[in-house]
């Protein structure tokens, strides 16, 4: 454990300052210097994981290869570092207390009174160190969710304080992300909120080593000196984090501010060579200088909160950059789509993606959208529920099965073209019980999917309970909706495609979860490519 260095990222003043982006950007720069880095997120809420949370509460639920339902910041970690995360990378208060209570019931504490200190804090610390103890990483970055001063964050902050003495000063570092607000009426940047935030950290026994200051205006020298003096931080450790045009600018902005150099110096690590970030610069150059432009509609029921579809939005950016194409995403509420309104909403778009989700709200709007793009040869991409809606739409309007539906929405349907998976029928608990994580899929060589992946066997992440009902497979395929991706073990249909259409692909899995800056997802690349070609034609 001592050979691994630990960086803790805390936040103050307000939430949503971008701790995850700062952590991911720092990890990116350290990896670019040759260090082995991983990032983990500790969330203060009492849910075991975000799996049962409404997307309006917490944004999208990100799923890892090993089937963990996690915070959306893990998506940022994977997209920036191009490495896979796991269950160990996201821990909540709920899991900490669940572990401690399980140990108490088992008698592990030998009759001791179980308390926040030391039992809860010890459990938090053991989770802090778990990834470092594998020997796979030189540096472990830990993001502490919430704000310093929040009641629910107190045990985590105390655990961070204790960790310094476990690890030793040269193996431990705290970065505090804070806000320097600009008061337009006074035409002044104000440091007082940051001073109070650091004071709260000091009261908890933690002196931040580096201040990262979010601001919409550059920090003048006198402001930096003031922050250094009153927050007890070295002047060159006051880091400016200006609002960026895109989150993918942040690693370069942090490099300019020498955040990575300050971290390496304080952790007594060799600076090695300057970070190799040429590929990242190339990605940004293509992103900001497109030669094509397309307009895609994202049809979903959580569109008021784009974070509910964060990975999809980012996958469009990655794939668009690869093709030097600007992808304008139009957020369309499926609840507003009817047979009469659908043409007005979709006719000017170059493509439509029907998003994942749960429940019956907005389903008929998704089905209307799919019918419109199918009949009007507009490129279509359906993900999870979007794929299931495509199957329902095809059954109703091509096969003539008027009452076709998913049993999730109509248990007594005459034609259950989408049905509950057999191994889900006896499950009563909702948390962590879906078909989760990475599963294999075999592709048919004549398919658009095969042409995109350039492989006959792939592995993708899932999060669902309902599936394509194979009783209708022959009927569907005879009419033109082909199953082009099949799970080799369960024989579940993973991908459907429509013959004689510019692009009509639905996937039961979530391809957006594996798209990164350095490895854009092939299905998003092929979808955008189809939009570009169809637009020209």
C-alpha cells in the first residue's frame, strides 16, 4: 500500500463544480506521463448504488463490465483515461453501512459497540485502499462526492483525515475544488466562499495541498496571493480552472496551469517526461474544426435533464470528432410526439436515436418516432428500450399485430413481442437484479453491425429485464427485421436491423457506455456516417 500514492479530491461552496472532470483530467495527464492511474468515487447517499434512482435525481446510471450500477462520473473516468472501471471504483454510504452491519450481525466485532469512529471510518478507509493494494496502480485518485460541510459527508472527510496518518505525508495529497464567484454589480471576484470552505476543511483536520478554483473570469495575481495567504496554500498551488468550451479542453487547461507538475512534486514522484497528449490535441482539433454537420434527434422521456443521457451525448462527440463532423443533438420529449406532431418534430433531422428508459410514460411517442423514420428512410438507432420499441412498432405496422406490446407495459398483451426474461420472473428486489454488465454477442457477417465492428464476436454492457421474444423471430425476419446479433449462450437477440433502409439498427445493449475519446464506439461512428451519406444523397 505504501508504494501507491493517494490523491483525494474534495469540493466546496457548491455542488456540480466538476470534481469528476478535474479528477479525470488529472488522471489523464498523469497517465500521459507513464503512470498507472485509476479513479474512484465515494458518494455520500444511503442508496447501495444509483440503480434504483430516478435519472432526474442523479443523472444516468453508468454500468461497468462487471455489472456494477454506478455514478455517472465513472463514465468520465473511462472516457478520459480509456481504461475500464469496476464495482470497486464506486462506493456509497449505503454500501459502507451495509458492510458494517453485515459484519456486526456475523459477530466480527466481538461484542464491541459499533460506532461511526472507528468502525464506519475504518470501512471507508479499507475501500479507499482496495484498488491500491492490488499492485496494479501507482496512483489512486479518490473523488469525495458532495460538499465539505454536508452532514452526510462527515464520515468520509474524517476517513480522509485519518488516511494521511496511515499513508504518510509523501503518499497523500488533497486537492480542494472550489468556486470563485464573480459579482457583476461590483465587478469583483470574491474569495470569501473559498476561504470559508477551506476553513471547514481545516476544522475537520484537513489542510488542502492544492486549490483548484472554478471561475468564469481569470484569477489576477492579487487574488491568487490572497487565496494562498488565507487558505495556507503555496502560491503555485492555487490553480485556475476557467469555464471551458468543452469538458475535453480541461486536461489541456490543467496542463497549462501545471496541476500535474504540482501533484508529482508534492508526492515526491519523478516528473519523467512531458505528458504525451498529441492524440488528445488531434481529437480536439477535429472536434473544433468539422468538415460536415448533421442534426440528430434524441427521443427520450428525461430530455429536460441531459445528464440522464450523458454517455450518449458524449459518444456522439467522440464519433463525430473521428469523422470530423459536428453533431447537433436535438432533445425531443417522447411525450410530445403523436401521429399528428411527429412529422413536424422529425422531418428536418438527419437521423433519430430513440433512447433507453423504463416504464410506460412516453412509449407511444417513441413508437410514433420509429414508424416515421422507418417509413421515411431516415437513419435510426435504438438503444435498449429504443430497440424494443422498434420491435413493437414493426410488429404492429408491418406484421399487422395491432396489439403487439412489451409485457413490461401491457402484461395481458395478445402479442408479447418483448417479454420478461425467464430468469427475471421470480425476482422481487429491484436493486442490482437486472441483466447487468458485459455479455458476448455474435454478429452476422452481412450486417451493418459487423461492418461497423469489423469483428464477428463482440462484448457489450447490458442493463435490462425484458428481451426480444424469440417466438416471433421467424415472422419478423421473413418480413425484413433481421436479428443480426445473438448471444451465443442464451440465444437472446441483441441486435436487430431492417433490410432496405439507409440505417436502421437497434441494440439491446448500451454501446454508449464503452465509447471513449481514444476509442469512439463503432456503432455511433457508423450511425453518424450513415447520416452524412444520407444527407448528401
